[in-house]
């Protein structure tokens, strides 16, 4: 399985709540066309929470986690008619398409609860450069680390060497660990919204005709 995290910045004139609503409704339905077409094997949305944390530099307003059966399937998706006629046309309606970046990742090194048991908990996603240490996880219920995948892709890629993902029982637990970390880092606090996990049957897609305005 090949995994990619995307880094989405919302359109500059769009409030964060409006961005979140569009992504979890309209764009979700269009993205599910890719699952029905056999391209997308898993899909989770991570919505940035508007919580101020000193030293945490927000790197995105939304981070999709996307699973594919291979890097080749991911690479071919951009030119597939199902993508070009659906989700691709919708992207400018809610995101800064010029700033979108992809972070290809290796399989996770995981500790703690099963991921499905963490839905609804506070989630931290840290994007780390080469040599940057991971955040302490003593207060967490689950944590995972993934390294940058070596696949060669003709897309705008994020520059990070690894991604650390952590689930917390509450905000206080995160703040205690963040204080112990004592560093500046790029990332976000997120609300995790699973659409479907790898191996699950995806929900129905939105196949209503989409106005073709983007070449």
C-alpha cells in the first residue's frame, strides 16, 4: 500500500469554517468517485482546529491521508478522467491549488491503541525536517512515525523528512507534552474525519455532472 498526505491551504477569501464544510461535503463526494473507479484505497480528512499553540507553525488548513495500491496508481490518477472531471474541477472552489503539496510516506511505525479506537480524539500532525526530533508522547494514547517515501513523482512535493502523528485523550495532555518538547515545529492540531479505511468498502460517491471550467 502506498500512502500520501496532502497539505491543503484554503482559498484566501474563504473562512476556515466554510473551507471545512466544503471539504467534508462537496469535495468528499467527488473524491469518492476515485474509490469507485478503483483508484483510491483509503481516505481520511484531517481538519485544522483553530487552537493557538505557541511554537506550532500551522502548515496547512487540511491534511488528507490517501492510500493507493501503488505509487504508479497515485501518479496516474492526476490524468484519469474520473479525477479530471470531478475533484480536480472542484479544487479551486475551496483551496489554493498553487500551494498544494504532497508528502509520500512509508508504512507507519505505530504504538498504542488501534486507529479506529482514536476517532474523535485530539490529533497532532507534525511535519519534521531532517534531524528534527519527535515530540514526547508520554501523555498520548497512540503515536506513529512515517518517513518520506523514495518514490519519484512529477508533483509538487512537501520538503519534510518524516511525519509524526499523535492522538491525545484531551488538550491538557497535549499541552503538557508540548511544553516538554520546547521547540518550534511545523504541523497542526486536527479533527480526524475518516471517510473510509483501507480494506473497507467506500461510501457512495457523488456522480452528479460537474461543470468543466478548469483545463
